[in-house]
């Protein structure tokens, strides 16, 4: 609905289920789908770097496939770029419901981020960015910290960043 000129990149990060076969079938059926296969898992950062490095369109959006965030949310992100006042749109989940132990872990994580990095990058779901602020190969962290490093590098390079609220759904 946003644009007929789009690309979908599926990164099969060493899945042992039928993800690879399903992705290949979709790629054979739709010309705008690109599939990247990793023989072994590379971690969240490795998958994100592989996918974003292959992106060929002006805007790149990252969304996990675990069902917590729906692709229909991308409309909100896309709308933020209409007046060309932002380079990156990040998201957060207000009033996120989680068990007490997760709240403690989250607090420790945020405390550590503030202590080590001096700030806490805001990212809890989908984000969308201009391709021009992503330099493939520049990010060295292939763990779950890839997103954090990406946002901090963008901020350091004076990228205009905004944040929007999102709804999080239970994982399937």
C-alpha cells in the first residue's frame, strides 16, 4: 500500500526448520523478494547487517518475523519521512507488560547502557531509516547490540532521529 517500488529481504539465519524452503518459494513467486541464507546462525546483528547491506531502496525498515510487531505498523514510520525532516524513525513500547524478573533485567541493561555509553538508545521494535545513513561493513558488532551501534553511529553523524510508540503483540 505504501509504494509499488519495494523490496523484501528475508534473511534465513541458519534456521533448522522450513524457513529456508518457504523463503525460496516466496522468492520464486515474487520478483521483489530477495533471500539470503546463512548456513549457521550469525545472530541478530549478522542477520540485520546482511539484510540491510543488500537493500536497494531509499528507505530500509527492519522488522523481526516473530509476530510481535506487524508490518502494517510500517505506515506510521513511512509517514514520518514525508516532509524530509528525519533520517531514522525508531520505536518504543509504552507501558510494556512483562514479568518482574524482566523488569529487573531491563533496568540493569538500561543502567549498564547509561554507565558505559552515556545514554540509552531508544529502540524496542521496528525502525525505518534512510539508506544513505547506513554504511555496509562499518558496524562491527553482530550480536543483539547491532541496533544500538547503528543508532549511536547515526546520532554521532548528526542523523535526525525521532521515536514513535508501537503496540507489541505476544510472540507466536
